[in-house]
DNA sequence: AAGCGGTGCAACCGCATGACC
DNA sequence: TGGTCATGCGGTTGCACCGCT
C-alpha cells in the first residue's frame, strides 16, 4: 500500500474542529505503523472514546478515522475476500427489504462491513443495472433481480452444495436444515443454524422466496442418511425458471399467477411473506462460513439475452 | 514500455442521533 | 430544555491497480 498520507494543516481548510486546530492531522491511507499503534492500543485499552483514543495512542488522526479504520479493516473478525454466492443472495434479499440500510444488512453477514457491502452494491449491482440500461431502483431491475438473478444464484448455490455433498456424503458439515425449520414458523423461530455445519443459505430465503414444497424437500435434513434428494433444487429452479423465462414480456407480476414457481416467491407488495421476520434473526450468527470464491453473480449476458428475447 | 480508461475499495465528509450535563 | 460531544450511518471521493491499446 502506498503509505503517503496528506497532512491536514490549518491552512488546508477553513472548517476544522478544535481538535484539528490543536495538531496537524494526517489523512489518506494508513501506514503500517499507524495500524500497529491502533491495534496495540485497542488490544490494551479496548475500543470506544475514539477521539481520546486517537490522542492517547499517539495517532495524528481523527477519532472518526480511527474508528473507521478499526471497524472496516483492522478488526480481527473482519472477513476478507470475495463476496460469496450466499452472501450475494442475502445482500440482494436484504436490500430488497431494507434498501440502502448498509449497516443493518451487514449485521446479517458476519465479518462483512457496511462499507464493503455498500461498495459491492455500488460497484457490482449498479454496474449490472447500468448494463441493463435501467435504474437500480426501477421496477424492471428489481424484478430482474427477483426473478432471474436470485433464482440463478440459488441454482448455483445448490449446485455447489450438491457437488460438495457428492464428495462428502457422510460429512455432517454439508448444508443442513431440519425439516421442521423449513416448513413451520413457530414463534418466528423459523430457521435454525447448525453451528458445525457449512451453512450455505438462510432458511428464510427458502421459506419465503423459494418456498415451493419441492424446493424445500430438496434440502437434506440434518439427520438424513441420504444426503441427497431426487428432487434437486437446481433442477427445480432451472425447470421452473425456464418456463418463466419464456414469458414474452417483463410484466412479471401480471404473469406471475401463470407460473407456479412465481407464486412461491413473492407478491407485488413485497419480497417476503408475513411470517418472515429478520428482526428475530440474530445478527452475526455464523450461518455463512465458507462458500466458494465466486466473484461473479452470474452471467449477465444470459440475463440480458433473456430480457431482450422477452421484449 | 508508456499512456489511458475502467474498476474496486479504502477513506473521508456531512448529517443524524443519542447520551450526558 | 438546550448545548455539547461521541458515535453511527450513508453518500461520495481519491487513488492504486489492472487490462487494453
């Protein structure tokens, strides 16, 4: 990393806090020494009181800057690397529900920061909206996400899970969601996480967006010895979405009743069914642990082709 | 090899909110 | 009740990196 930082002195700006007037403050990229100073200080004294922390740690940074550096980069539980398919799907889903509430969304992606999710959205999702020549907040794009993008993500996730299951048929760390979790909603406790498992999906996603019984049944109960089902989720999604793709326009909602699969997904009033309650989900639950290193959502060329075909 | 444009991400900025006095 | 301060959040910017020409 380039370690050159700018020094913010009194003449550089007319608007400065009292703190900034007291001392020259650095801006720009953090140096290794600064990082180490911050890490060491927090290790010894803990977080909080960021302005005084910055001073006490001998950092010529604002408290804000220290906080941001710690939370977004230095914190030991910050998750590095590409956004996984599961995370992509979850981001799409949560964004559909909450909009640009990045910190709220980040609560459900352990180790991911709001900044990272925001960057992901702006650089990837908005880029795809641009490719589609529509606004990211437009109904067209939202529908494209809901009915094309997310199902495809599900398909890929399932394919990956199936591949994993094939190589580790007796491995309890594969995707595991208990049947009752998938089919009931008892006191909003409608999902379950198996701590030792390689949790790939939010059951709420399964229950609500893709809650077709066939799809539900395709998931392997934790205690099942079979590990696989004849009803592959990927097959179902693929088959059903294939039918849907053939609908010759983009008025998805009007078409929805014609396609069984769509009935399973949502209504125009919202992406989630009433029983869905993310508020009851515990933030930072480790239900996304691994996942592949996918850096692409899926082929947008395919999606563009499908959309163009339907126009 | 150099220039250039696009992309991704770290960092900054301004505002809102809540706690405290 | 109003002022001050700390913190959190979302939007925006700046820059390093990478691929292409």
